[in-house]
């Protein structure tokens, strides 16, 4: 049952990530990294170690996109709005 929940959660996070990237939102790479945490957890729980290569590649892409999509500037503006 736990494995099924991980699979569903991972799938939903990937679909949501694709939608957010499609909207060109500045926070897409952050959500993508969050999604990868779920995928890596699924790899560990399910023992599907061959998927770890894809997870690592996606993490690298999301980190790259933080700079490309001006995510840092978006976070700075958000922190200022929230008074943090």
C-alpha cells in the first residue's frame, strides 16, 4: 500500500511540475526539486535503483533552471513581500 501511495504521489508531482514549467513560472525549478525528493524516496522504497540515474539527471536540470528561469530573483521578491 505504501509503495502504491509513493507511485501515485510521484506521478502527481511530475504532472504538476510539467504544468508549472509549461506556464514558465519562476518557481517551477523549486517545485521540480520537491518532486524529485518524492521520486528519490520512491526509488529507495521500491528498490528501483535504475531510476536513480533519471532522478539525478532531473535534479541537475532543476538546479540549472534555477538560474535560467530567474528563480533566485523570484524568491527574493517573495521573501520581501512576506517580510522575511
